[in-house]
């Protein structure tokens, strides 16, 4: 096999478009493209040209001759996908849709949200010469979860930011950072100054458990914890008590694995990343030796992806164990069964994956002392989904830190309708109404990979351009009167400051951690880094 995908890739299909022989699947338009954990390279059809390697924005594709021992499982994973022969007809696909041209010159669009969803939308718009795009964000830095959500030890995934910098460099692109829509500027003011407004505000809130003790000190959302160790300016100054020997993570998706891994990774390894310096100092003093990751349902229903599990299992600095037997029904459960047979190695920190366990209450009076659990049993419901049914068997598990990683939830957007049950803005193919659009998680919910936002943005911008062609977009009534903001020049100054500080210590960057320092760097160029 000449080339192999070696991680949960970004899924933006750049490699698919680059492949001259249509050997990377599932491709856009094929079943499974939007939901697959990763893309797969056909070992028979690949002609070893290397075009996909050059196109991949996160360096996820590796020649088989350069696979590390930790990456070897991906060789079998790629091959196994094609053993099922899912694309036997090899029907060529229209991978690049016909490019439309717009006759309107001077199209002006505001995008609210500078994360991947917003930047992919900007990229789609800027394909049309003469278009001007202003990207607003309440934070002084862009790139959303690519900066503040991807784990610092996943630097290859963070290289998606290189693609974002190419988007930022296009003519007609501009930033208005540090501006909160609804507070610093209203929706009405935005619509008065632009032909259209696209909301790409994501899903910034965490889902609640709704159990007693959830608000005790020491009970924390994974959303806030991830933001803390990634240096998000809203959370960088938080304090988390890591003095206990055990932490519990409720939920078993990829975010849960990220949190568990960061809590057990040797700090010296993290010191080579862009982790927050404040978080790194706290982790150096951490006494946590065990992280228990809880899932309500069984191993077969675990929410994490197989590539993330493979990567975690390959770590030689921490023990990854499974509590209880595992029935082998898939590649994921086969690996989990092997982990269940492992014996703990003395002296190592460990992550324990525990299934069939539902949280009942966070224990403690003044702060967290543990978690009350109830054992569950799998029970299919009428629609065939396996549910976690309570058994009445309860247990107390001591811990000083409890992190809930049970998903994200969007907040209502001022002046837009909101579906509270689904936590999205109602829309049709991204159109809320002519002139107002949504993309990303506020459109579809918190699902998909970084690259899913590309296809999502394409659909939304197609709706916007349809409305432009039909004469349905309003004409801007006046030039915008906007509050002071950090521009693209200011963001470049922040980026330079952080990268320069990182280069001195062999790190990708050293993040500036608070709003004032970030604003100072934006306004005055590179500054002396204070950590």
C-alpha cells in the first residue's frame, strides 16, 4: 500500500480532489462521507503519485514505508475498508461542481464567527472577484476550536491553521476581532451595512448532566477544561485542583479521551506543544495517577473514533485499560478486548475505560469527593437503538475532579429564531431568510470533523448566491459604523509574537493568555512575551 491515512483526518476532501485515479473514499456525494471517522486510500488503485500528501492540510497521509510502529494499525484499517468492496463500480465522480459566476460586483458579506465554519464560508465567497468579506468574532483571535479545542499534543491536526492563513491572505478578506455581535454591534446594524450576514457561531456551551452536586467546586465541564489548557482568554486564568489521585471523565467521545490523555501525559512531553503555560505549570504539580472514563452504554456503542483509540493505545507513557469484559463485534471492540486483557504496569499513570456506568450524583459538601454511579444494562428500544437501562446497582467512586464531556450545545443567537430542542437556528440549506444564513454547528448541531464545515459552507453559500441571482438580497443602506476591532494586521502581529516566542524554546508557539496582552500585541506588534 503506497499511502495510508494515519489519523482522524480533517475530512475537507482536499486529498480526494487531488487524487488523479479516484482512489480515496468515501468521497463527497458518496454514502458515509459526512459521517465517516476518516477517509481511506484504496491499496490496489493507488498509483503512488503523492498528490494526496501535498494536498492534505494536516499531514495525515504517510507512505507505507515511513509508518511508525504506532501507525502500523492504520495500514490494516485502510485495507479493511476496501475488503468490504464499497466502491466496486469505480464510477467516476463529478468531484468539482461547475463553478458559477456572479454578475454582482462589490458583494459585501459579514460572517459572524472566525472558526473553521466561518473561514470555509469566507473561502467560498472569495472565489468570486470583487466580493468583500468581514469576519467578526468576539475573541481577539480567530480559528475557533482549531486553536482552542484541538488538543495541544495533536499538532498535525492544528496545521489546518495553515489553510486558514491562505484564506485570510485572499483579496477582499478582513477581520473584525474582539467585537461581539449583539453587544458591540447589533444584528440590524450588520444587515444595514452588508448584502448578507452568515452566522457561524458554533456551539460554545456544554451540555448539562442534570444531577445533584453538578455545580460543586471540582465538577467542571470538559468545554471549560479544554479551553483552559489551550489558553482560551476566557478561561486561561481558571484554577483546577489536581491534588487528588483520581479524576473521572463522564462521557467517552474524542473530547473525553483528549482530557484523559492530557491529565496523564508527562509534562515534559506537553512542554514541546502550544499548551497554555499556566496549565502546564499546574500539570507539573498534578498528583493525578488515574483517570476513569465513563460510558453509559457498552463498548460497542462508545462515542470515540477508532483512530483516536488507536493513538491512545499506542502511548508508552500511560497504561490504557478497560474495566470489564468486551464482546468483539467490530474493529473497535477487538482493540478494546485486547486492552481489557492488559495487566497494569507498576508506576505508570493509567486511563481506565469503564462502560455500563451512569452518573447519579456528584458527591461532596464543599467540593467534590467522588461520584455515585449506577450500573446499566443494554436494552434495544423500538427504533433499534441500544439504550442504557438502569439496574438499580449503585456504587461510589472517590475522586477530587469530575469532568463532564457529554457534548456541546449552541446558545440562541440574538434576533434569529432558535430551535431549543435541537439547539440550532432553523434553516433551509443554510438559509434562515434571504440575507441571513447559518453554517457550522449553529446550523447542523455539534457533529462532524473540521472538514465537514467545508461542505456545510458550500451548501450555505450556494443558497446565498441563489438569493443574489434571484434579486432577493437587500442592498446595504449605508457604510458600516463599526466599533474598534482587531484587524487582520493585528491578528498577524499576535501570530508573529506567539510564534517568535515559541521558536526560542522549540515550540510551535507560546500563546498569549489574556485579552489585554492579546490586544496589546495586536495594536503594537510583537511584544516581550510574558507567558
